[in-house]
C-alpha cells in the first residue's frame, strides 16, 4: 500500500491510496480515526463492515466512521486506487452528521457521487480550478443527501451573507499571491467552511478557490502582456506553486499557452501602434 498526501488542512485532508494486494494475500483490518469518504478510481476490493460484505468496484465509495472496523479483501482482482477524504468533526457537523448515513459502510457506483469523484480527481491532477477541499465538502454533502434521501434546502442568502461574500472576495483579491484555503477564507468571513462555501458560491457564482485561481490568472495575463520576466517567475509571483499547473490552467482559460499569449499580446500592441502612427 502506498499513500500520497495531496492536501492537509485544519478541517479536511486528502490522500491517494494505491494497493497492490492480490487474491493470494490475507485480508487486513483497518480502523478509521474519523469520518471519511474514499472514491474508488480503479480496480476492486471487498470489505466486511458491521456484519455486511461489500464488493467495491470503480465508482464505488467506502465510507469511514470513527471507531468502526473494516476488513478488506482482494479475492477477484489485484489492487485498487482510491482518492480519500478525511473530515474533522466540526466540518462533519456542518455538512451533516447523521450517524446512520456514515455507518452504511459503502455506497455502490452512483452517478450523483461518481461525477463529483471525477471532479475531485481532476482537481487533484490540476485539471480543474475548484479546490480539493471544496469538492471534498461537496462530495460529503451529496453523499449525505443521497444516502439519507433528504435534500438540504437551498441556501437563503441574507444581506449579511452578501456583505460577507463581497468583503471576503476583496480580502482574497488583496492576497491572491499567497496560499489561501477554504478554512482561511471562512475564518475571515466568520462562519464555518461549509457554510461559507455555499454562501460564497450562491452570491458570486464561483467557489472561493475558483475565484482565487481566476484572480491569479488575471494577474498573470497582465504581467505576460506588460512584463518581460520569464513565464516561470510570473507563475510563482502570482501564486501558483507548480509551473505545469499554471500552464494547464492558463491554457484552459485563454485557449493558448502563456508564451503564445505573450506573443499575441505583443503583436497586437505593434498593430495598434502602427495604426496610431506611434511606431
């Protein structure tokens, strides 16, 4: 079993697990410290939990409950890969702490959960500008809805909520070159992370992390057009800590690589100068 930690914040952490166990290996027992949701990305495994047995295949979800034991087996295929979200108690309380839902053991491949699982993987791979902590909250919230059969009422946005969202957006803009996670923004707004995620998206139409990424891309576009610094330096200066992620995000937004965008911006400037007789 190999484990890669992708995110570790105060209220949520995310890890990627790769297991190479096969049919000839003995089952092993796991026990979770807190609540968790593991999205099966690849492969298959079996799981005994509270007197029931589950076969988990691609798209299934293993649900962790504090103190419960899970005995995992690989009777049919060799290995599996899971993207796992671990939630602290205060976050679970705001998302939905229905014990009966968190003790189901597993959920079959459900389209309502699979689409969010794939969105989470896209975020983990840098192919989406939604934050891993954000999609983790959305996945847990959707899981509670589906399993319990109870949908949360639409968020009612008050004048105070609008002020909170706008003020926090201004705060994010002023610090967009620094690391900011959902907990940081929620603390600035004075509400829980999950509630803040819902009200921010309801007011502004984007999640906090999407807004942060787009601010960084905006600043990068300005620097690419007006500055001669290397693309790598610009990427780090505006807040991206990974060059390949910056290039992918910028290309997705602009339809061109940062270098091509810079070349196009310089060419357009020359055309405008010639038309105005300034060159």
